[in-house]
């Protein structure tokens, strides 16, 4: 952005009183005062909506965005911590999908490339999976299966995948959390079509 500056010297003793100022003079003073703000505003480029990919996921830190699924004796809880969603696995069964969290009803298309991005951390070392699958019987995966081992500090994650064997408007993306007991925090998760 380029800023424009003007130096204006004003001799206040030479100024006429307000009664003698004409409307033209007042308009000129207003233009000289506010014109630089207008120029600055015009130099700021507008966001190009067509170049911004649409996030197919709901807000990460909204519990309503997620299904936190517990099966058999798998146990845990989900809560919000600021701008992050926190998943805690308190009991595992030996079957990883007995604790999982996912966002459902995602409209993925076969042979379309997607990029999933997020930040993640774990309170202690744990292993979990990032997966995409259909959200109906037989729950098969559709192209995304990543093993994650997050650290104690938030780190950026980014994965590209090509969707296959999807169903119309009923796919899901999320985490299989039933491998290890522990606490995992996720924020700023997006799923977009790859350009």
C-alpha cells in the first residue's frame, strides 16, 4: 500500500472569520483534510472471493460442528477451549474407532482433489488417525487416512487427497481417537477443493 502525504502550511492569523468563509472554501478545506484517507482506502486491494477456496467444514471450535462418538466401553469427552476443540479419550478398548470425532454431511465428489489443514497439539504423546469416509453403512474410507502423533505445542498439518467412492452429501472428515488415552486440541480446521 502506498501512502500519500501532503504538507500544508496554514497561517491562522490570515484566515478569515467563519462568517466570511464561503461554502466553496469550506468544501476545499474538507477535501484537503479527507482526501488522503480516500486515497489510502482505494490503494487497499479488495479480497478476490473467487480465489478464496470455500471451507467445506463447520467452525472447528463449535461443539455443534462435531459428532463425538463413543462405542462399547470407549469413553471420553469433548469441550471447547478458546479457539480450539478439545477431545479427551479416557478409556480405550483395543478397537481404535470406539472413540472418534468427525464432522458429518460433507459433500465430497469422486476424483476431486481436496486439502485439509489444521493445527493440533496433545498434552502427552498419543497416536490418532485423520480420516475421511462415508457417513453411512459400511463407513468405508474415501481417500484420506493419515497417522498423527501431535506434540505438546500447536503445529500446522496439511494433507492433500483425492476423494473416491463417496456418497452424495453424506461423507465425514475427522479423527479416530481410540488408540491411546489422552487429550488432543484442534483449531483452524479447513477442508477445501485443491486448485
